[in-house]
């Protein structure tokens, strides 16, 4: 049986509920409607807040903190097809939570490695995020990343820019982590106008580019090596490469 859900975390928890209580035999899970010709039965999951809340509470009460966080973290790897393995992982945990850390299990091994990949990306982006000062003093950064890591970056910079308002904007996903005084939130950004930079920011932007060019040695330029350290994906909003 093929399952289709809306791609949200609440939708996936609803899916877990339906699979568990309706004893569905799942072969594939899709986030959108199926465009290919298939001969299997299709079951569409409709997000239900009551069902998702029951599963959420069951996970928190049954799984230990590390296993529960893995489930949430894996859902941030939104461009990977992890749903089947995550579903099996959850069912495994309800049967025997001790097995959740057995790396000989295929699902456990895959999900633990995917979580490591997620946090390697987060760690890299700590150094690749470029803030710009807006005319109201807010720091603003645009990012484009493989996984949905805006929450992790916001949490990191909240500790380091505690007295400074800032925005981290994931442009392709239309999400933004917004820190305003002591309030923090992740908001959907359906429409976007390029913000106005402060006068000082334009000066510092020019100085930073001049410094970047000054320290480079043209005779030793190695673009392939450079791309290994700073892949093209991360350069989209890095001002020294613009």
C-alpha cells in the first residue's frame, strides 16, 4: 500500500496513528500525489490534530529523550526520503525501545547517520552565515541549505547575539527565524521585499570584499580545492563571492 501525506510533522504523526491502529501494510510514502502509473492501493492521510497529538505524547512518554530528538531532527532532513525508515523506527520503539540504539538494525543505522549529516551541515553553516545590518539595526542573513536548519542556526546565534535583534531567512523554504528582543519565533515568509541596508553596512561590505581579494594569491588559486572547503551551495548569499 502507498501512503500520501501533506509533508508536515503533524501529518506524519497522523500517518503513524493510522498505520498502527488500522494495521496498514506500507510499501512507499509520498509527500505529494503520485504521478507515476502504479498497481498498488493508495491511501491518503489527512492531517488530524487529535491523532497527531496522541502519537506525539506517546512518543515523549515511551521513547527516551535522545530517541525522541532523533525523530524530530530527522524530519528536518526534508529533501531525503526517510519516511519509511522513520515509520519502522517508531514501530520498533513501541515494541522494544532498547532496540532503538542497535546499529545492527538497518533503520537505526540509516537514521543515526542521517542525523550526523544534518548536524555536520549545521556546524558548517555556523561559519558560512553572513549577517548584514539593516537600517533599523537588525541583523539579517539569507541562507539556502540542503536541509531545514533555520531553527538550529537561530538557537545558536541567539546565544551569541543575545542583545541583538536578528533574522535568519531560509529563502527557498520561505521560513525565517526572527529574534526580536526576548521573543523568538519561526515564521512563514510568503512574500518578501529586499530589506534596506544601513549606510555602515554598505561600507563594511565593500571593506570585507576588499580584504578577501587582498589576502588571496592569484598564482596559487585552486578553485577545485576552494569548492571543497566552501561548496557552491553555501556561496549563494556569501557577500565575498557575490
